[in-house]
C-alpha cells in the first residue's frame, strides 16, 4: 500500500487504536483501479486544517479512494454489536468501513476520519465491503442539510469514485468511497459487543475513554458512569427532538447506529416527511413500522436502556441499587425529550415565553396537518407569513382553506398575550415574530424526489450538476432566494405516496 507525502496540517493522534486494545482490527483499504474525486467538502476541509486546493485532482482522488493512506493514519475496523430491528447480533463491526484515525481540527476538537465503502474487513459477514455512488452522495446531501439545520451530525469530507462497479439488486452500479468525519464512532453497540462477552474490564475501559473524550468534566468523579448515562440521555433527547421538529425519519435506529456523542450517523433509508403523518415510514426494510416518525423517541429510550444494561456492573456492587440508578435515568428520558421538543415547537410557533397551553397548541396544529395531509415543512414556513399578517399562503396548503381558521385565532390570541406582556406594538411584534420563525422553520429540506433525481443523474449518467445544485440549496435551508424555489416545492402526492428508501448496502 503506497503512502502519501505527509500533509503537515493533518496530524493524526490515534487514541482509539492506541488506548483500546482489542476494540478493533488493523486493516487497509482496498485499492481502487481508477479513482476520481466526485465531491470535496471545502468548508469542512478548512475546519480540519487542510488546504482544499491541494486535494483537487489525482492526489485527492488517491487519498479519498483509499489508494494512499495519509502519513500518521492507523486504519482499523472497529468491533461492535447491535440490536437490529429488535434482534441482537453479538458481532457486527465495520464490514465496509475503516477508522483512519483522529485529528484535532482548527478549533481544537478531536474528530474521527473514516472511510465507508473501502472494501472487505474481518467483520464483512459475507458482504463485499463496497459502496455505490448514489448512497454515498445521499450521505453528503442529508448530512450537509442536517448540519445547516443545526442538528448534530457526522459529515462527509469527500466522495471518490473507485472506477470499479458493485453488484446490487438494481444491477451493476458505479462504486465509491465516502470519507466521513465524526466526533467519534462510539456506539451503543460498541458497549454491547464487550458486555455480551462478559468482558467487564473492556466495558469499563470503553466507558472511561468515552467520558474522557465526550464528558471530561466527569473524569475521576465517583458518579462518572451514571453521569455518562445521564449525559448520553440528554444528548439523545435533544437530538431526537430536533429530528422531530424538522420531520426527519432516520429509518434504521438500531443500537449500532446510536452514537454516544449525540451525532446523527448513517444516512441509509432516511427521509424527511412531506405530507405530515406520525406513522410515516419510508424504509423498504421497516415493514412493521418500528422506526416510524412518531416511534423515534420511544426507540431512543429503548436504545438507552440497552446502553444502561451494559453499564450496570460499573454502577456499583449492589445489583438492585445499580438497576434503580439506571432505571431512574431511563424513566427520566421522556420528560427530558418532551421539554426539548416543546422548546423547539415553541420557537417554531414564534413564541418566546412558556405558557401551559403551548403543548396543546402545537399538537393541535400538527393534528390539522395530519388530517389535511398538509406538507409539514411548507406549513411551518408559511405560518411565518401568517405571523406577518398573511394567512392565505398557509390556508392554500389545506384541502379546505377554512380548516385552520379556529386554530389561527387561538395562536394569534396567544401571540397577542405575549406581545402585551412585552409592551410591543402589534405590527412590530408580527414582523419580529415572522423573522424569528423563518430562522427556525426551514424553507428548503432535501425533498425526496429531488434527492432521487440528483442521485440518479450522478449514478446512471455521471452528471453531478443536479447533485451540486441540490447541495447548494440544502446548505441554505432558511434562504428566500428565488433560485431556491424549485427545491422548496413538495413532491407530487403520487410520488410521496409510494416513495421508498433503501439501506444502500
């Protein structure tokens, strides 16, 4: 395996490989016969201390296809287990991914850099270890959209075509490697791997490592393992609330896809809901609706309970006391999640001060959207126009324009009470409220039909222009620029009704 000339700004410090013996297997990426760089995340490259211009052309293609391992990297395939659709698999692991190592970015944050689609590993379980262009570009689009929306997420640094096809159900597809950046790749399933083997020493080592990396204020404290569980619960409560407030459906919330850092990871069969439906499922493999939109907070709690089980031996010698301590955290999760969700919904409604009626007000708005099969994203955005005094765009979304009338009267009364308490004139308050709402209610999301159009053009025809235009749009979710109008329009109802996503493996 050839090595690159050292990149001075990219200094690896591979604590995971160095400090956690037995947690991974050293491995090398497969060689790509004809690498070509399809995408480079220039803003992210700068965050990492890289010079984007130096990565254009053959050098970048070789690096991001896996043909040239950067100086200082120590590629490993990570071990983990996981509950997949409720069934436990004691050994999963990086079957087509490699952690190259960690770097400190320009802000001093430790970031993992990893490949996805870089070939078979000891954890491949019969898979080919490869990835196709379409699913890897999907990770770019959804990850960058989530980042622009302010939702914690892993991000794509680059996608390189390999020049080698991969065989999938749809036939031969062009192959690609994704380079992913994450706060870490520590998952609930990482803990489960060692807990399932009764290896308490390695569970403890992993917990200590995770605390030092993500919750350093807990290092050395007597309550640190319970503190870790509480911290993960807080991060997940906020993350899932943010998903719900933009209508994002992850699609495969297995425990190996739940990070302890609180970042969204693995954009396989994911989608944004259009016509609002709490039972919405787009994943082709979720036939029972386990990971439906409204089930996501329930599954997050279930996954946290699986994490808690692995930590029980660390919570003390008294088994009953340890179970009680963990149960307290798990039982508190719904309340923490509800508070995060309501805070987000209050902002979406343009409200600044809490009121006991706010939860019902938000829920009743969603019930109206559900009853009318109204587009979730467009409705919230047009509610901002109603705040500025124009109800017509919102009413036009409903089959019966008078349907939201009574609710709008309640909302306006609530807004007026808040404005009176703040001694603000009505006109000024309306404009300010509309501006606040437009800063949290996106106009542009990765509309499912637009994503599919872009990926089909890239995969079938090698045309990247639709992908690049869509990427530009989703990176500006709150922008009212006229050129973004086509990306703000919902898909035709017939398309939404039969839309399915696939895991991309």
